[in-house]
C-alpha cells in the first residue's frame, strides 16, 4: 500500500483517502464534504477499493488457505457481493446474516454458520440454504442437528474448541480462554466429549475442528500456540476414534490500529509463521496437513470505513476541558462505551490556523459514557457546524448500531472512482414507527 495515502496516516485511513490543501479529505475521489452535504450526518463512508485490496492481500498472504470473511464485522448486500467476487468465503452467525447473503446469491458451499447460541431457526435456515459447514458450540446444538438430519441433510460440522490460549487483548474480546461462553474447553475434556457425540450420530459428518482466540490480537505467537494445541487435539481424535478430521479453522481476530502508533498484526509475517507451524506440528504428529481456514472480519473492513459527524456544540467542563458534541454517538459507535475503544479524529472541510488543543468528542445520547474520542487534538477554533471525520470505523459500527433515544441509524455510502452510492439508507421516522404496533 506504499504511497496510496497522502497527508494522512496510512495505517488508519482507507487506501484511496487524500488530504487536500483546503482542509477537505476525499475517499475514492469523492470529498467528504460533498457526501455530508448530500446525505447529511452522521454518515458512514466505505471505500470499496480498500475492501477489495485487503481481500486480495489476505488471499495472497495465505496461499492455499480458505479466507472466510466474518460477516458480523459489517454485512450488507453489496458487501456480500464484493466478498463473493473476491473469492472469499463467508462466515455468518444468524438466519438474518444468512438472508443477506442470500440476496447476493452467495454460494452455500462457501458459507460457514457460527454462533454460540444458535436458535432452531438459525440451524434450519443453515440447512435449507445448504451451508457448507456449521460450527457447533454446545451439546444441545449437536442434539438439535442430529434431530434435523435426514431428508437429504447430513450436516457437516466443525467442533469449536476453546484451546486455553490468551490473546492478551481486552477481556470483552477474549474468546480462547476457559471460563467464557464460547466453544468446548480442551482442558476440561468437553471438546473430546463433543467429538465423541458428533461421531456417534450417523446423520452428522465431523469434518474438522475450529477455534477463535479473540479479537484485536497483535501477537503472532498466540496463533502459533493455538495451532499447536489444535493439531495435538487432531492427533488425539485420530488415536482415539481412528478418524482424522480434514479441516482446521483457526479463526480470525487480526488486530488493526485505531490511533497513530498503535500496533498492527502483520498478516504476511503471521501467514509464513503460522503455515510453517502447522506443517511442522503435523509432521511431528504424523498427520496430513489439514485444509486451513482463517476468518478475518475487522482486518478486511475496519480501515475502509470513515464516519463523518457535524459539531452541534462546544462547551467547557468544570476543569476547563473542551467538550465537543457531535450529532452521533454511542448509537452509531458503541465500542468506546462497551470496552474503551479509542479513536482518532480530524477536522474536515476547512483549514484552521489557530493551532490544536486537547478536546473530548462526545455524543448526543443521555449517557455519561457516550464519549467517542478522548484526548483528541482539534483546532482551538472548532465550532458548531464543523465536520469531524473518525477513521477506521468500517467494522462493528453499522453492525452494532442501535436506536437508543430513538435516534435513527445513519446510512452507509460506498465510494469508488469518483462515484458515491448508498448501500444502506438512513433510517426514517416511519421506519421507527412501523415496528411500534401497540
């Protein structure tokens, strides 16, 4: 990506982002001011070129490995189509996400169904769609799928294993250690029991094992440790049952920076190291190298997104700190209030010669925790009407948005080659009232 971003931190901004002398920023050759004028604010802007670039980069970094996009990060019809066109598979977690995939005619043989508490509706939808694999997460799911098998359905299953590996990320993003809700723990014997139960059901097909150790992981060693434990478990399954599951899904969680100077997982370095580890461990255990899958979500779409807000007020706190209030907040970005996620922010649309001062960018919602950016450096003359842009908002923003205070969710506008188009329209008051039937 050398020289793709000019005047902006290329680690945070989309591939086609450009800073202009008048203070504006363009993405895909479309000025953010023009997008805000046409579609109002808040507005999520998504760089299609950046999404496609990162899909190709991941496929190139992991030759021979299935790259399955984690749809929970961000999914809409257009995104599903882009993922399909770039040759990735798709990881869905609900009947709703699967329905979106269906509108893009996403091929079932490239779809995985995830989720730690899949409902009967989710499982029936997966079987009806013809998804290639279902990742089972509880004994009850195994029982339900056994009951649903038949009539041409023989579900292909991956057992989700909790390998006891700490990715050293935020507690809310850790999923590979014992004591949380995901998967079957390896240490307790639950994973071995899950394998036994699946193999004991004639209507079920155990095709592999799965693990996911967390999100925002920047240490390649964590993935190494998980791979070693999973391959050792594959060998144990072979030794005990005489079968060798042929697939190994090592999940995603590749960390990306949200602020200048933050660490980033080098996927090229990770790929070489991880593939070497898998080969060596398989040789050690006299196993054939399994078909590998990885599941990046944030690493595909986070940096493709920028959210534009309009300043609605500026005030000073009791200690003299500046509070810059914008027309969005935790309803369009709940991550800061959920687990302390931190962002950068930039004035767009005009130049300021007043120098920068520290400020806190706050949202419009009735919560003290509705803070979008702490310790921001903004022009001293920032004022109502100004536009602020927050980069790296492509993942877990639209998908986690809410209607708190009955604020309407913002649109998602895609840009490419000088053109902008709405992927997801802004909610209307009529949308809010349509569900209120009492």
